[in-house]
C-alpha cells in the first residue's frame, strides 16, 4: 500500500472527511494558488498542501541530518562505547527473567 506521505498518493475508495472553517481571505489565497499550480480543484490543492506540509513536519521531527564530520564523530563514539557495567547487566538479566516468566511482553516497533 502506498504511503500517504509519498508524492502521487491517491485517495482510496473510502475517504475521510475534513471540514474546515477558514477566513475568506485565506480561502481566496488558496484558490489563487490552486489556479496558478494548475490543480483540478481547490480540494486537490489543499490535500496536496496538507500532504507536503505533514511530510515535512514529520521528517523534521524524526530525521537527523549530520554533515560528514558530525557523522564520523557519532560513529566513532558508538564504536568506542564502554563495556556495560554491572548495573546494566543486572537490569538486562531482570528483564530477560520477566520475559521468560511471561510478566513482560516484547513488542517490536515498525
């Protein structure tokens, strides 16, 4: 299934409705921009604008961008990580025991 954040995504046969109340000047601004971009409708333009802005906001919140020097420093720090101390090893043993006893459910993300 296509991601709703990717370019070219089309609405499924079932769709959700979004009702908005906006200032008439904002609607006129959006209508002008819609016409200038060649959108088939104001709704199409607004959907595209929401998609683009949403993807940008999510990317800014979830993606870290590093220059080469910062990336190299990050990798070096990861590779030079100290060995786990006794407190960490003890916590891992307790966690594993809880998993074995069924007291803790392990779920994977993504």
